[in-house]
C-alpha cells in the first residue's frame, strides 16, 4: 500500500505503520513531503493509494476526480508554533505585541518554503507590520524539519507546525502563535483514484483514524 503523507503527520504515521503491518501483513510504503509538493505529484500522475494532506486539498482532489468521493476522514488539528535550541532562553510570544518584539529581537528566523506554516507565516509578519524589518534574517530551506536548523544553531527561532517541531532532538517548543495570529490546519486522509485496491485503501484510512487518536496529544496535535 502506497501512502503520500504530509510531514505534519509523520510522527504519528511512524507509529501507526508497524501497527498496520502487523494487522494486515502488508507493508506501507510512505512518501513524506509538504502538502504542496505531494499535491503536485498526485496531479502529475504518481501511483499511490492513500493521501494524508490538508482537508482543503483532499476536497480539491475529490472535486477534480483525483481522490475518491466520500473517503475523506479528518485525522487531526495542528497549530503553528515557535521553537528555540534546547537550553536557550524562550522569548515571550503570548500576545501579538510580545511576538512582534521577539521576532524583531531574534538574530535569525527559519520557516519552511512550501509547508502550510511557511506559506502562512509571511502573512503574520505583514499583520505585525514587520515583514520588511525582519526580511534580512529570514531563512527558508528547501525542505525538511525547521527544528533541525534550530538544533544546529543555524537559526535562533524556528516557525513550523508544532507537530513537526516537537519530534526534533535538540529543540524546545516556546509555544503556539498567539490566538489572534494562529492558523489551525486540519489534516485528513483520503483514498486516491489511482488506488489499485480501493476497499483495502478505505480500510487503511479507517485504521489510521482510529489508531491515531490516542497518539495526538503527545505529538503536539489535537483531535479533529
């Protein structure tokens, strides 16, 4: 069974995959990536059975006939957060004004290029009125976990989905973005039209939904 999964659910899926394999006897081949990049792969005709992407994208793929209608299952809600290197001082980010001060004071700020948090964060800077002021210290890697840059000391602050920051060794979560600036993403699973065995793919989606629920809180996620 081939699965395309957003890295926002990677920490959950790494635990679920062996559970599914023991239950079904069939291994999972999982490709990780951002929702944007995985969607491009689907539209380019990649062969896969199940996609775990944002709810909006699963709906778009259903509308275009690239995902099977009626198979979307919401898995988790994820917020955007900020991390620092382990042991570093944690700035106050509890209010928009406090966040603004922290971003202006930071030596460097990293966010993703194509992930949902990376696409959203520039709008936060716009709303705070500091996009131009911090532009020179923004770091945007080609891919991967932003926390890894923070852990190595290549960035002072890392901005990404909390579920993507939490698993990285060597970083600590400062907290979520303040409520007025927060963006909640719903991650969902759906069966792709390219699935070779749609019933088995539906069973996998249902299994993921059930098995993920007790894991969410420890992975920085909330129930859908």
